[in-house]
C-alpha cells in the first residue's frame, strides 16, 4: 500500500480511510486471506507506470475494517515487522504485490552496556520536546519502562514525532537498533536546539545534515 506522507513503524497503530480503487481492491484481497498488508513510502514513478515504494516497508495487520456504502474502507492497522522488498509485481487487481524478507531488529552485543543510558537520554529529550504529553503517565510510562526493548522505543518515538518523511524512512530502513537510536537522538537534539534559537518548533531545520548509514 503506497503512502505519500506517512512512514509506518512496527508497533504503531493508525486509522486509515481508503478511497482509491486499487487500495480498495488490495484491502478486499487482504481481508479474504491473512489480513496482512505492506505499507511503504511512495516514490516517484513515470507517468502511466504502477506505483513504486521505498525498498523497506512495514508489514501491518488489519485489526478492524468497515466497508462504507461508497465502497471505501475505514481501517485500523497495527504495524508488525520491518521488511525489505525482494521482488515486486503488479497483481491481477492492479495493485502492487511483493515478496519480502522480514527484518528483525539487530542488537550488537558490544553495545548492550550502553543501552540503559540511551533509553534515559531518549526519555529526557522527548520530555523536553513534549512535557505536556509526557505527563500522561497512563500512556507513556509503559513506553519508557525497563522491559520495553530499545527498538520498540525508537520506533514508537519516531512514529509519534513530526519528522520529515525522509528521516522517518531512514529510521525505518535501519535494522541496527543502536544506530537507529543515535539517529533519533541526534534528530531530537537538533530539534531542541532549533527551537531554542528560533522560538519555533524547529521544523525548518530538518532534515539534519548527518547520516549514520
């Protein structure tokens, strides 16, 4: 499912309203099979060609669905896993279909001792940017709990933050959790610095001029 302005992440939930005929056909087929769809950031394609998406996508499950009178769908989706497209083709219904390789998070053992500090730093930066949001203990205390893997934490923050899609796609495409954490930490630090300098939300200073890849 090509998305123009949204990068979906594992563990994220999102309501969607789909009206395009190809999207509706894709949803009908998914509902008759395993209820799984791959959500990918749409890339530019030549006129008359089928949609193209970035090579790393998020496999999601349709948790709830409602077909409306006009044939459109309201969906609730849950992100499950990163995946890399191995092969893609145009399905009989006209939408993009693909064979993917599921990507599990990679936790290099040599970084294990530093991860608790990474979690504390992310919590500190996120609290600085969104102090009001962090006061919702029911929602965010579990997110920063000791049992939450760093990969889940980085994905949850990346999905919630208003970052450019290019940065979000970079985060989605990074399997190494520690590298992903450093990218996200640097994004948060730059956003805070920009906000202090300009009094704005710092969005004009994105994307930052760095790469951990």
